[in-house]
């Protein structure tokens, strides 16, 4: 698919459509949708902004590429004055006091936010069923889950309710729902986009990630959101990725894949054979393909969940009903904290808080948490060595196709294992993109740190190859 952003931009500039009609149409579609993608609609502000764009065009003023383009925001981003619930009871009535940097940049470029999107509460989940707003239904088959945690965002893009959406990816939450709903989803290099104003899940892997229907739209939105930010000390300055720069792929000579991701009983047989067929097509184009050794999936998943649970237990400790959230009064302060948190957090979130606090506690932290940190270093080292040998690593996005709604809730461990192919790249803080090609849940393209451009180049190459 070609760039939706460019197409709509031309239609606006050539007065083929008005921004007000465009926004109204998408708002109506969001309002009527039965996939449960909406936590709150930003209809009044969206229509105000659209009227301003129309007035500019009528005046003969020029407009920027993103001006008037409707987009969605996962409900974990602060947007001043809007409800920011993280799909939780605790923050059901919380309104943001400020706006996240990534969103601020999009607003400054003139893009119009339509909706705060349904997701797994605090990013905890792989199915978008851990939400007080009802499970998000898959865009292709509504009996299946949308994937998670950015399920609402991926479905809104797949259904054309938004032109693009801003998801958040800690361990796969942009890439996996993108794969489940047949759209593109990028997790950029950690630190390329500011996390300021993104509700923290696991701060050492949290990334802001765009979801869209074309590589060009991913590129445009990525460029606007990227950049060093004084409010997030982990950000770095990155060069803009030029439009023409990603159209050729001569510098990609070698591609690797992890043998053990494929040679396992845990992978769906069709995904496996489709992946191997994709590898053959890449080889046929003269690219060398290497099978690489990597950590066992169980090691990746347990390392990720150890660190993610520890970080989320720490990050969510501020949510006690004092400064934020629905306070439930107990007999004394301690009771108030306890009852507020136990009544307002979901089962899955509590599992992670309890697990995280346990593994950070005395007697456990050396054995478990510090071991997790060591393993993470080894995983990063492994990637560094791999990228001396190959330019790109390619993998399936998920071992299996999306489960039916209700199934994942029965077995949290099975749900954690479904993240086997995404979490390793998060621990390595690498740029990685889901393309809706190759297997039923897409392919994942990964490059070395700060090589986001190469990822987009290879995605363009695959578009013509598979
Ligand atoms: N499914 C993974 C988890 O629950 C990843 C979620 C995410 O990236 N926010 O931790």
C-alpha cells in the first residue's frame, strides 16, 4: 500500500475533500466500531483542529504534510486535558496534566488526534484482553484477539479508523498486534523517541512506536517524533531518514535468522514453512542468508519477564491513590494504600507487581534479578557479535496465530511464551519492524542499534521480494 498520509495531503491541498469531513467520517467510524478500540474520543478538539486546517486551505496558505492527518493514541500517553486511563480502574477518571513529547511533536506538525485507544492495562499483556473497556477484537477475524498490548491502535489502523496510531512497545506490544492485524509496526532503537509522558511500564525497554499501513507513513511519523529531549535523559539525537534513502537496499548483503526460533516444536507448522519459503526468496535475490545461534526462547522470555516485572513493580508503586487515581479510603493510611491498589489493579497487573517485588526482595534479588541483568548483557553481546556478521536479522513475529478471545486469560505462562520472538530484541534495545508479509503474522526485521534506516530499507526490499 502507498502512503496514506501523502494521499490525504494531496486530497486536502487539491480541495478534493475537507479536513472536517475527513475527521467527522473517521470519528463516526470509531464511534460505531464493534472491535472495542476506543477508550475515549477526542471529538470536540479534533473537529476544532480540522476547522482550522480547512480555514488555512481556504485562505490559500500552505499546509505541512501531517497537517490535518487523523491519528490515534494508545491510552498510555499523556495528552493534556484528556482521560489517560491505561485501561485501568485505578486511572479511570484521571486526566493528563501535560502532553507527552512524542505526541507534542505530532500536534506541532498539525496531525489531529481522534482517540485514546484501548490496550492491555499498563501495557501488561499480549492480547488486549486485560482492560476495563472490553477485549479488543481482531480486525481480520473478530473471534480472535487483537494482540497486545497496543491492540486498539493496530485495529484502528487496519480498519482505516486512523491513518496511523502511536503504540508503545516494551516487549513486542507494537510488533505483535501489527502482525496479528496485518499492518506495519515499528519499535525504534531505544532512546530515539522520548518516553516523556508515556506511562512507564519497564523503563529500560519502553519505546514509542508508530503503526501504519505503509513503510513511508512509518518513516514520516518516525522522523517527526524522533529526537533528543531534555525531559528524557535516555534520548539521543538521530539523523532524519530521507525518503529516497530507503528505496535502495544495495548495502544489505547478508541476512541472518535464529535457528532455534524455527527448529522448535513450539512454532506453528505453517508459520515455519512460510518463513523458510521467505528465506528462499531472499536468497534467490542474491543475498547471503546465515543461520545463527541464539538463546533458548525460555531464557529470553524469563529474562524479559524478570526485568519487566521488577521495573513495573517499581514504576507502579507511585499509584497508591494519593496523588493519582481512584482512592478507596481504608481505616488508616496503610489500609488505604492496600485497598486502593488491590481493588483497582487487574489480576494480571497484580501478578506482575507481586512477582516484581518478590524478585527484588532480599534473598531473591541476587539469585533472580541480578542474574536477569547479567543475562541481558550476554544477550546484547550476542547481538553485537551477530551484527558483525550480518546486516539484518529476520524472524517470524510470533510462533503462533492469534488465539480466540478468552483463551490467553486461562494460561498466563502460555501468554508469556507467545512473546518469545519479540522480547529478545527489546532487551537488546534494537530497532525492529513488523511487516505484514511472509507469514500469517508477518515478519520481523531487526538491525543493529540506531540503524532504523536499514530496517526500513530492507522492508522496502521485501515488499518487492515476497
Ligand atoms: N506482552 C509483553 C508483556 O506483557 C509485552 C507488552 C508490551 O510491550 N507492553 O510484557
